[in-house]
C-alpha cells in the first residue's frame, strides 16, 4: 500500500499563510466524489475520481469509524523537514458533524493537538495508525518538523498520510 500511495500524482500547491504565499515542503493530492472541492490557505483542492486503491482504503476506514466519507486529502512528507503548522479543520466546506479520520503510512510522525486553556498533547502517528479528530472548531493540530521516530520500522522519512473528510458540495 505504501508503494501504491507513493505513486499518486502529488503536487506542491502555492498556499497563503499569514498573508504570505509559499510552497510547503509536503506534497498533496486528493480523491473524492464529483462536484466537491476543499479550500485551505488560499488553495482550492479539486479531487481526482476515486480509484480502486482509494475506494478500498476508504471502505476500510468507514468500517472502522462508522462514518461515510466523500473526500480524502493525501499529504506526502518526503523528509523530516516537511510539516503542517497548527491549524483547525473548521472550514465551511466541511461537515462539522463528522469526525475527521487520519490514516498514516510509512515513517512515524508526531501530531501535536491543542485546545485553548488545555495543555498540548503529542500523538505518534505510526504506520497503519488511524486517528479520529472530533470538534474541529475547538482543537488545533500540527505535524512539526521531525527526526525519524524511533518506533518506526521504516528507515526513511517518507510518510504519506490520508485525511478523510465529509465535504459539502462546492
């Protein structure tokens, strides 16, 4: 599965953060139902049509979570320098009544979760781990730059992660 995911048509979109435009070190691509779009940091992500691999993973995630997803954003981290800054997935284009599922492959990466007034929590995202995130209006999350996680069986930094959303029609 790791090999199949590594061959997806990843791109480095130009995004806008704090008024500045740049290309993040992580790459991304998406799959989903037709007529959907997901906008973040000034970038509009239009999904590719579901393929057999993505439909199989989607089905497995839906069985585990009990939610039905119609969009997946794949993030590909090629090095320990690739990261995502702290953010909320509270966009109007997402169905806030559904949990967001993050499925990780490849090298272990840490996710930092925080909520105003609470101590931040770190969670290792090891290969094969599935993390459900609820209440996106309250919680922020980030994947900081990292050295190789000691628990990983992969001896590289390559780390694809799939983030499943329920998006509203665009």
